C-alpha cells in the first residue's frame, strides 16, 4: 500500500506500550528512515487459523527481545 497505512496513537513520552494481542516478538529494529526504534509482534493463532502482525514504532526504549512472549 503506498503512503501511510497505519494508525498513529500519540502518548506522553515514557508511556508503556501494551500489545494489542498476545503473541511473540518477531523483530526488534532501529530504522532511521521508517519507524525508528520499533517492535514487530506476531499474534497467537486466531479464528480461522490466521495470525496478525502488529508494529509498534517510534519507541524511545525497547525492553523486549526477539522470541519473547507478550501477554
């Protein structure tokens, strides 16, 4: 999809980020041309055998590592 295809939720600096769904940290990355410091999660299997991937971008600090389980 061209352009911006996400939802921005602005919060005060230092506000903890809560995962939208339970799952596993797939990727932790720092990309100065995109989301900056960001975390990609893959959900547990949901209805119909599907998975959902979510990205949490523009983070100041990241305290999870790939493979970590989030609930």
